């Protein structure tokens, strides 16, 4: 998702309806200032996300005032209000067991992956260099497959990555540690030298999986704290959504729809 193009946020505001909660009008200037926290491909989408966020804050502010709740900060007041207004059931062992049994893949230990690579660099917009480095990579793969060179020696000689000083070793990796286009195929490779090159924005990579330990299903007792947390989070989201929709109906909201599919009520 990209940010709103420069100048989009400066479009005339009269294309959007006035936004209010009860008798309180949400100033257009406040919505404009809030836009920076809601990146979107279109200004109308960002505008409505920003307006919804401010409407939620105003709903909570007005209900806290109505309930006689005060505090040193807006966050403290909101916390006290929600603690008072939301009744969140504490999931018992039976609830946790049902969720655990229904979602086994969510409770696996992570796959452990140790890998090495040889980076043959080429700029993304340099087609000639990328073709040249691809040919070199295929030649190096042939040498490796024929046993005519070691991966470590080729890494020290050809790789543009600092890992060349460790024979190309990247050590143990975790998801999100490398760029997407490199990581996506990497995590599907078996142990050993990959038979094909991987292309990334940095060039071409020869890859060797040094160790792969598949994740395992966590026992229920070990997974239970995480299960309980997930159930509490889900219950809290549902209760909060219902509370805000009832509050909006009581106080009156104009200019935004809090029930738009997929739009979070709280930012």
C-alpha cells in the first residue's frame, strides 16, 4: 500500500460530508491532521479512515464525561471507561482446548533454518549486468554440482555480501530477516545446494541450506497461554465493536459509517 500522493491531501474538503458526534462537529482541520496516520491509495479512503478514528475518540470522550470518569490523560480515561463498560469473559480450559484443536497450525514451533549464499550483484535496472551475473551463477552451480569447487571457496571469491568472510554463511535465519523475494523461495528449500538461482533486488543468489529443522506442534499445556491470549483479544475486539456501535446509535454519528466492512473502529 502506498501513501497518498503529494498534494492529494490538499484537495478541497467540501467533497466530504460534515462529521459530527451528537452536537459536536469534528473540525475538518483535525481530520486533515489525522490523515498522516492513515496511509491509503486514495484520498477518500484515508479521509474516511481518519474521520472514523476521530469519531471513535469523540464517542469515548463523551461517554466518559457522561459516566463521570476523569483522569490525568486521555489514555487513562479511556482505559478506565473500557474497563468499566466491557465485560470480557475469561476463557476456561475447555474454550482453550476447542480453539487449540480447531487451529493446530497456529501453535507450531518455528521452523529453524541455517543457510549460506553467494551474492552476484546487479542493479535492478541494469538488464545487461543481471544477465551477465545470471550466466556466472549458472556456471558456478555447474562447478558445485560436479564437485569441482567448494561453496565456501566460491563465496570468498565471488560473493558481494559480507558473509563471504564466513564462506557465505548467513547463520540461523528467522522469517522477516531477509528481503521478501529472497525469503519466499528460501523457506521452501530442502537441505543442500539449491539447483536454481534466486533473484532479488540485489542480484542473483546461489543458496545452500545448511540445516532445516521443521517446526512441531506445541503440546496443549505449552500453547495454552497463547491460546488464552488470542481468545481474550478476539472477545475484546467483538465487545469493543458492539459497545461503540451502541454508543454511536445513542449519541448520534453523522458523516461516517462505523460499520464499513474491514475498517477498524480503533486505530
